[in-house]
C-alpha cells in the first residue's frame, strides 16, 4: 500500500507539473500529440484522485482493482510524456543551434570552410562558394585541396594545404601575404587566410576551420602605392631631393636619408629629429625670410611654400637649399596641422647664377663701354674733320696768297709763318693719331739714352714762354736737382712728348694766372708736375679724362679744340717709362697733373759732354749722294736742303733704277731711299744694293712711320730711318753721321 501511495503522489506531482508546462509554454514549444497526451493524463489524474477521495470518505470500495491499475500506470505514462517532451526540446535546441550556425556563416563577410580531421569539407558559406567557384553540395565531403587551390603569387608554385599542419600542431596558422586563390573557373584572387583547429569539450580536435577573404583590390592598391613610392624614390634619388614631414603643433619632424646626406650627415647623427633640427642648421637671416613666406602660405595667399635658404654643412660651409612644401592637413578651424615637402641642393645652380649675373654685369658694362666708345669715336671723327680742315685751310689759303707777285715782303713772311704753324698743327694731329694707334697695338719702341732733365726743362720753358706771355700767363719752373745729379737714363723723346702734351693742355685751358711745371725727387722716383690756374676738371671726369677721345665729349671742345688723345697717349707713355700719372683738379680752381718715372741716374763722367755742331760749316766737297724718290716735291725739298753743302746729287725715280745706279757709280757714298716707288719698292732695292755693296750706307726716308715699317726696312739691310716730314736738323745729323764729313 505504501508503494501505491508513493506512485499516487508522483502522479499528482507530475500532473501539476504538466499543467504548469501547458500554461507557461507556447504551442510551438510542445508538440501537438504530446500536448493532448498531457491533457489526457491530467484528466486521468483528476478522475483518479477523485475516486481516491470518495474511497477515503468511505463511500464506495467497488473500484479497488481499477484504482490499483491506474495508480500503477500513471507514473509510467507521465514518464513517457516527459521523455517525449524533453526529446522535443533537445531536438529543437539542436535545430536552433544548427540554424544559428548556418545564419552566422552566411552573414560573415569572410569566406569560411570547415573540414574534418581528415581534411574533408563539412561546411562552407556562400562567400567561400563564390571565391572557390564550388557549390557546397558539390564540395561537401571533398578534400580541401580540391576546392581550396592556392599558389604563391610571386613564384606561381602550389602551396601546401594548411589542415595537416593545424591537426598536427593544434595551433592556428596564417598563410603568407602572397597567397593567390585559383577558383574552379580559373579566376585568381589575392587572399589573406588563417586556419584554426576545432576542439570538443574534452579538447579533442575534431576538425579545422579555414577563414579567408578577398584582398585583391587592397593588394592592387598596395601594389600601385608601392610602385608609386618606388617611382617617387627613384625620382628623388635621381634629383637627390630630401623629404621632410612636419607636425606643426608638436614640432615633430621626419626627414629621409637624402635630407641629411646633402648636409654631410647620416640621419642618425641628427637625432632626435624635430623642427629645431632644421632651425639649428639654417642661416638666421634666411629663417626670418622663411617665416614670412610660411605665414603667407598658412593664410592661403600662396599655393606652395617656396624659399631659398642656406644650411650649414657638416664640413662648415653653407649649402644653398631650395625648400618647398605645402600644408597637407588642417584642423576644424583651418589652422595648419601638418606640412610636407622637399629639400633640393641648388648650390651649383646658385654658383652658375652668380657667375651668370657677374657675366651679365660685365657684358652690360662692356656694351655700355662699346656704345660709349662708338659715340666718342663718332664725335672724334667729327672733331678730327674740324681739326684737320682748320690747319689745311690756313695752308692752302695762304699758299695761294703767297703766290701773288705783288705781295709785300713782310706779308709774304707772315703768310709763310702761318703756313708753317698750320703745317705743324696738322702734323701734331697726325702724330697723335699714329701714336694712339701704335699704343693700342702695343708697338711703341723706347730708345733710352742719357737725358739731362734740367736742360729739358729749360728747352721746354724757352719753347712755351713766348706763348704764355702772349696770353698774359706767367710761366714758372722747378728743378729739384743740380746739373750733376739730373741726368737719367730714359727715352728723351717720349718724356718730352708727355711734358709737351701736359703743357699744351695747361696753355689751352688757362686764360689768366700762371702755369708752373718741373720735377721733384721722391723715393727714388722723379715726380714731374704741371700746375695751372685754368678752368679745372670735374671730379667725376678725373679718371675718364685719360681715356681715348674723352675730351671730345666736353662742352669746351668747340671752344678749345684738340683731338682728345693727348692725355691718353701720355698715360700709356708714362706707364711704358715705368711710372704712373694722376691729376688733382676742381672746376674754376685749376689743375695739377703729375707723373713719375724711375730715377735711373747716370753719372756725369759717363756722358759725352762735347756734342759737335752738325750743321755749322759743313762742306761735302762734291761727295756723291743718291736720292731714290719718285715724288718731285719731296725730291725738290731734299735737293734744296743738301745742295748748299756742296753734295753732288743723283736722282733715281724708282727702286730698280736706284739699284742700277749703285752698281754703275762706285762714287756714291750714301743712299736716301724712299719706300713706295714704281717697278721696285725701297725694301727690295735696299736688299739688292746691300748684297752687292754691303758697306754702302742706306737711309730710308719714308712716310711710313709705323714700327713694323721700320722693322721691315732694317730687316732689308738699311742703316737708319727718317720719317716724313723730314726736319732739316735730323737729316743733316744723319748725313754727317754716315758720310763722316
């Protein structure tokens, strides 16, 4: 009875539990047949317990056998019902888990393949199907390598299946970055993948899950970026440009190796790197300029920041750098946050630029000088026309007048003096032109000899004193040495020419007051000077006035005349004599021209004091002279000069005739040879005469006055050279020298 009672209690409790389950659970949570079975059992428990209550009250005992049977069956029925319900719930959970797994796999963006420990495929999501080209129904149960065909992107060699390694080690594995998946339809995908073991609750490996994703787009982008960076690096390497990246708020900066190398550093030598690194190496003045340009760029007034700066090289010198960059990031308020740019070494460019600037400046100055020279030469030619025509007018005009037979002797004498003065003036002009020409070609010979400076000063005083007196100007001299100390070794003609030029200028520009000239001994140099109280020279013209043709640009040209060559010639001659020339002058306060030459003293005992008079009483006593001259006027002049000394003159009209006369006339003692003649010139005639009569003196008398003409004559064998117009004194001195009369 006790056992039956226990079953009754169990049945009652099971009924109550079933009732609670029915009330609290939804229809979908309990299968329909189980639900109706529960309801039937609950009703059976109610009926059964109702009979039990009646029996306990002692009303009826007719159902004992039914009660016993029902009481024994109800617990078994309840056990069956609850088992069925539990099975339903378990299957439901398993289905839900499977469905959740399916949904999860399908929703994952990556491809997923699950395998058994033998490497056979058990699961596969749609992404995996798309990438491999296999449907799950076709791939299920196949070996992984059949579906998941992977190769190396670089070598194109097949890669090992990862399942074996995962099963063997129990570790997760990631494949290489260059994995390429080849699909069933031969499409290729760059993938990243990993494989991991699947464990049971007892840590037993039951399979492997493979997760992979298509990174073809990212790979291509990365490859393009890599190629772009490679090209950039090649370009930077080719241009040797340094890179910089500056975070403005913090001052942190990144530089590449080339940035440091162009300053002679290794990058690690400059660490820690910041904007202070750049500031420390940059020239302070350029920092100020750079800050101004940065401010303009920050404010959007320039598209890029560009500045040429100097940076200190490790070796100590400055390197010119072209610093260029731009703002690449701004904050919400528009303030610059990050800048990036380049450094390029432009030292060579700056050097070339500087040289080009200098060259351009030189070219500009040369062009200006050339233009000025052309202008001055044009003015010079115009002035020369005036200067030459003026004395020619006097020569031609008074020559015609002097032919008048009714002209008085006094007028004839005055006209003759005018002709002589005009001729000398014209000769001076010609000599100036010839001198400047010789100077410019560097062909000015010096004939040094003992020169008594005091005598030269006296001669010049005697020559200019009448002219200064005529202008009511006083002429003064200074001689610093006595007669025994004043003789030096120099070119007398050139020294006299310089002093004459300076005195002519002083006389030309001085209308009142005095002209003072002379010399002083200073530090083994003789310092000559010519001082006047004339119109003076502006300070800006003190150097230019020594340039050729410069005088012609002065306003006083038309008033005072002149070629403008005298001072230029004088400077060149002084330099040839070993000295320098300069001036001191102020407008309306006169001028002082000074120059120096070496004091090469010659003792008086070394000088031949007695100089015979070459003209007085000379009598040639019928000595034969040959004059080779084709021009009648020139021959008449020579004939007139020589005839009064009793020479017997023979004339040859050309070089060939001169040679024949010398061969036929052994009495000829001297030949005066012109150069320009018909049939045979003077050079060839002299050469032939000297071959047959080497001891016969030949003096060339020619209008060719250049040094090369003289050199050519001496090379032909001549003994001396006279330049036309020939002065009487020079001719007679040379004749006496070679005729020994």
